[in-house]
């Protein structure tokens, strides 16, 4: 699917259906000219429901559907017949979608399983028919309840990509190249910043027909937590990864400083991200000799790290082994 088709944020106006009014009908039949009340209850208003769909990966289908309206419940009828419920509207979303109230920013729910459903807007209850109001002192009530009004308001749906491993690094650190080597994903690759404008997912094959999912997150820059660069637009995707794989290119002027700048951006965005398992790789290491590798290792100190080259394949299998070990021990 084209990159421009990836949509991970939509704001939609939802309105559930009103409940149908109860009936005030009086029983009138041949030989029963003055029957009692027999008005039925009104139908429930339709809900606006969000349902998870594991086959979807974008919110593109909602970009041009800004208004979602459910059906109204119908009126109750004679002979205590119930009104029909309003039609529900089901919005299908990819797994990892979070719903929020647009006005207050309140978190509503999160979709993490295929087929999981949540109410985004609850339909109004149907009104009670006049049969419910019959009493010893009022045997012919000529009133019934109106139906409740439905809910309406602007809602935000945000997609946070679900993956086992999230690649974290500055633009042009080699994240897309690594993903293209270890999986069948074909992200756009070039030697200029911000080639990757959307998260790319790839399934990485491992030993004994096992696999894990890796996500190439668009590059972070210093100040990303304040919205600089691609900033907040993609930092949220990192929240859903089981572990974080930091990437610093071998030609960086200060590998340790670059690593801590990345770590600082994640901490300022969400301190809980530092609780995730993380590992550092020095990418583009094919031109490094043993002496340079030792010098970089001394510079990094106690930071767990390794050296790889996606072009030559150096250290790629060892990296898969390390990732698998971290994922299964965390």
C-alpha cells in the first residue's frame, strides 16, 4: 500500500440514535370498547461501536467519513408491541487503536484484540409505554415516556503500531535498510533525512520457523518531544513496542552522546518508555576495523551494544539471536 495511504490519526463526529418513545395506546377492539392501556415500549437508539480488525493497519477509511450517525429507535405500538431498535454503526479499526474524547482529551478505551468491541457512543434508551404506569388509582394512563436522547460529540482515534521491536534512531541511521534486510518489508531508502514518513512493519523470520515483528519508526531529532521534526506524530508508536532497538551509525561524531539524546527524547515524551528493554547497535560498521570497534566500545562503556552492517550482513544473525533472547526473557 502506498505510503500516503497510511493514516494513524482521525477526528470524527459521532452521534448515537435517540430512543423511541413509548406508546400511549388504549386497547380498542370489538366488544372491548373501553380496554385498558396496551402501549408498548420504544426501541433503543443505535450504538456507535468500535471493533478491532486484525486485517487492517491504517485509519485511512475514516479520513473522509468525518460524521458517523446511528439509527433512531422506533416508537412502541399497540398490544404492548416493542418498537424496533435503531441500527448500530460499527467502525472497524486496526489493533492498537486508542479512542479519546476530543474536547477533554480523556482516554476512553484501547483496541488490542481481533473482534474486540467498545461503545464509542451509547444509544438512548427507549421510553416506557403507558402499560407501565397503570395503577389502582389511575387505570387508564394516557401518557408514556419519551425516549432518551443519544450521545454526540467529537472523538479522536489514534493508531499506535503493535510490534515486538521498535527501531529508534536519528534520520539516516540505517533503520529502513536493516528492516529491508531482515524481513520482506520494502521501505523507501535513501541517504537523506526523513526518507521514512510512516511506520513500516516487517516480520522477521527466526530459527525453527519462529518470527517476531519489527517496526521502523520515522527518525527522531533532538526536540522531538516538543513536536520538532516528525515529533509527537510518531513517538506514540514506540509506546506499543516490547523492546527498543537503538541505532547509531558508525560515522557518528559521538556515539554515546547520540544514544543519550535519543533516550532523553523518549523520557521527556513518556518516562515509562525507559522501563522497556533496550539494546544499542552501531550500524554501517563494515568499514570499522577491530581497533575502531574497541575504541567505540570504550566510549560506550556499560551500554549493551553490538556492531552490524546491513549491507554486508555482518552481525545480523547475532542481532536476531540477541533480540530473541531479550523478547523471551522480558
